C-alpha cells in the first residue's frame, strides 16, 4: 500500500468491524502472516485448495488482506476474488448465461466497466498469461447450496474442474465442507484442506495495537492489548440468577469478537490522548453486546421482525437457565419456532453456528464467549434503541434473500431501500437494478426492462459512460429475448458506442443483426473481434453465419 493510502485512514477507525478487510487495508491486517503464507503456498502448488472455517473466523479477510497481496508481490497471475451470490450489484440480464451462479461469478471476475464472455472456460482462457498457472479463488461458495441451485451448482463445479492450467481456491463455511468435498473432490486430482481457526493470544494483541499505530500514530500499550485479549479468552458460565457457575479459558480469540472490541475501544478513546493509559477500563462484554444487538437488529429488519423479541428468542432458545449452550435441531422449514432462513441469517452474522451431525443440521451459539453477553443483552434489549437500518442494509438483505431463494422478500427489501433513500441516486440505482434482476429471474422481461430503464435515466445524470453502456447492453439483450430485434439493435449499437473496446457487446450486436437477417453486417462485426481460439464465441457465431450464407451445414 502506498504511504498516502495509509494517511487516508488517519481520521478513520483503523478497524473494519463486522465487515471483512479489503485489499487496500493490507497494512492494517495483522496477526495472520503464517496463515497467509501457507494458504498462498498451497494455492500455488495444488489443483484445488479448500479454505474452511466457521462464519466470522476471518476467511474473507485472510484472502483479501493477506493472501492476495502476498501473491501480487510474488507476481502471480491471479484473478479477482469471485463470488456465486451477492457481490457488486449489476444488471444480470447483461451477462449471457442461463446459470445464475455462473452469471454472478463471471461478473465478479471482470471490471465493472465491461461485460464478461459467455462461459467460465472462455474467461479463464482470456486470463491466461504464459506458462504460469492461473490462480482462481471463489469466496463464500457455501451460498451455492442455498435455494434451488442443484443443477446450476453441478454445472459450475464441472466447469471449474475442467479448466486447464488453473489452480483453484474455494472458501467455504465448515458446515458445508463435507458437501463440497463430496461434489468437487473427484474432479480434482490434488486437493489440499486448510482449516482456519481463531487468533492465538500474541497474534490477537498484535492485531489490536498495530493497526492503530500504522493508521494514526497512536499507541495501545502492550498491557492494555493483553488485558483485552485475556478478557476475550475468558468464558464465564452465568446462570439466570447471576451466579457464576464455571469459568474457562478459550485457546484462541474469535476475530469477529476482536473487531467488535477494537471498534468499541476506538469509540471510547479519550479525546486528545495519543496513548491509552494502563487504567483504561476494559469492557469486552459491552462491546460484544453491542455487536450482538447490531447483528440481531440487521436480521430483524431483513425479516421485518421486532429486534427485542428476536433477541429474547435467541437467548431463551440457545442459552440454558444454567448459562450453558443449548442446541436446537433444524426442522424441515422452521427451527425453534422461526423460519430456517432467519437462523441462517443469524449464522451468517456470527450469532449462531450450524452443526453437522448424524441426525442432521442443528444450531447453537456461535462461540461460548457469547453466552454471557447474549444472556445479558436479552435482559436489557427492551430498554435499548433499535439499531438504525440503513438503505445499504436493506440492499444487503435483498441480496441475501435472493441467494436464499426468496424473491418476494428480496423485492420488499429493495423497495424499502428505494423509498428510504428517495434522494440518494446511488441507492436508487442499486435498488432498481436489484428489482430488475428479480424480474429477470422470474422471466418477467417487460418488468425487468422497465426497472433497468429507470436505472438508465439515473445513470445518465451521473455521466457514467461505462455503467450506461452495460445497462444499455442489458436492456438490449432483454429486447432480443422478447423478439424486438429492431429495438435490440439500436440499444446494442448505443452500448457499443459507450464501450467501444468491449468485444462482447459487439458480439451481442452481431447476434441481433443476424436475428434480423442482416448476416453480412453481423459477419463484418464478428471479424473485428474474432480470435483464433477454438471456443471463441465470435468465431463460433461467425462460422455458423458463413455456413448459413453459403447454404452448407453449420
């Protein structure tokens, strides 16, 4: 990271909190040097490396903040980290693939200013660079097990397994590891597993002090950092009467809990002080209660439920009167009286975790260190102010709902985001893009076009030529799918004008011309973008059109 990049953090909190680290925060990501080097080594040397661990353990942060920067310094040929759901919001109709998992994965691999090719094989071939293996990572791949994606999942895994000169890294939550191994293991001759655990005490103390020093020049004395770590490692089992029944010491610190405490530390930093004093009050439980309340509030908003009731439900169902953890077996549609989707959302935010046993999935509190704070929070939640639900939270909830196979919930959340930020053009663009994607997924092409056209008007006001080009391509492909070839031609010509260097828009334009019977014009366009590759999309279409024009079989 350049020196001025570090300076940019000087007035901001140097801890990301509940979100993962980003590549630009490499100097703030500490305590995982050994893990970063080991995962990088496995990834470079094996056909398939699977990085696994529970939600919130830091897999995404390790990948973005440690592994990727390490490989860039080595000059490795690495694609951007892919996802099969979520990620940046984009018009899905712009990506020519019927597989929704593949559409999202392809889109995360290319810059936002261009369109991806049709399939995984093509994009990987285009990314090849000499004899070096291409390193490909897909994060949060457990999302492909949500909703009804069995056929799409098998197609995706088969395409990844068939890629040549590619070394693949898949990041998966531990409760989906066995399912992933069952489906993907046979397709790869050389598989390595790396389980990510918590932070050892020394690494955790380093992760408290170093980001503050790097970003702001302030100091967290070793004694303060060590006291915070020790408190994070201390698990107290407290019953309903407030009596401590047991006390134990965990072997490692949960990174999500560490972030919650560090954010709390930053908020309570004494004004004007460059260093924390040795008698600075440690309040780990307060920090964990705040984090739990925020996470539960986000889930409550996503499912339109009362956060106080949801908090009470979580404490009652998962913390026994003795203070010990309770396990709730997963039901067919509901668990402990709530839809399974709610529990999955709580798991994704580090409140609960999924257990895989012989009798089927079950849920329990994500970490024993949360038992006491969750019980405390349930007693106080009624007097707390509900967490503020931002439009960005609504958009995340909409993305989660789509991944979960619940378009109705996704649509409600996207509309709530749009209404809550009526004067925020960026939110309006994202919200109506999501609404267009929902309509596209249910094959309501007219409504999808309507939503995308609304986005197009907003993008024009932002003078974002690249985004306008992508949206024009999406609307044009929808016109082609609806049989309105003339409109498709006009839209795709306009898209090509905004993105003249993008070959895939020109291929779509050629397809529209061919549909209208203008084969010669289509062939002329295709000649300008063809390559010698056997699977080149332009070359294949060109060959078919030439055969049709000559009257011979394609």
